[in-house]
């Protein structure tokens, strides 16, 4: 139902970035085609939206388009002042999936250095062990 509502909004307001981003997220969640295109539509409407780039990154990753997914995640980090470490953890995971272990290790070690200031240390440690 939510996807249909977002699509209805987009029929009335074709450049509604929020509706396009949310529709992309729904398509991704439902594993339906079109998530990448919808996220790109959101970015076209709001080229500095970190949320739209994050959705694009996830959508590209679902299609195993690793280089583009990594590029989109890096854009998210660049757009968010003082980017939360969880965004860098997402980047590290994409780098691992793409087979770029050395860059992933660099990102993970930087997260590990945060110690107790980052709540996902167990996950970081586990990912480093897997490398």
C-alpha cells in the first residue's frame, strides 16, 4: 500500500524527492525491480540528499553493482558533516563485498580506533577477523 501511495504522489509531483526516495526504499524492501532508477530520480530532484544517495547505494548493492554502490556510499559520507561511523561501516561492508579487502581493512581499523565511542565494535572486530 505504501508503494502505491508514493507512486500516486509522484504522478502528481514528479520531482518529489522524498516520495521517489521512499518508493525506491519500498521497491528495494519488496525486492522489486526499479529501485535504482527511482533512487536516481530522487537524486535528480535533490542532488545533495544523503538519504537518496544512501538508498541508491543499497539499491546498487542489491544488484551487485559494487563500484557504483561504493561511490554512492562515499557520496553519503561526503554530504553528511561529521558522518556517523555507521555510514563508514556500511562502506566497509560494501568494500568487502566488492573484494576490496585492503580498503575495507583501512575503514574498519579507523572504526576500531573509536573504541567505546562506536557501539558496533563487535561487528567491526568480526569483520576484521574475516578479512
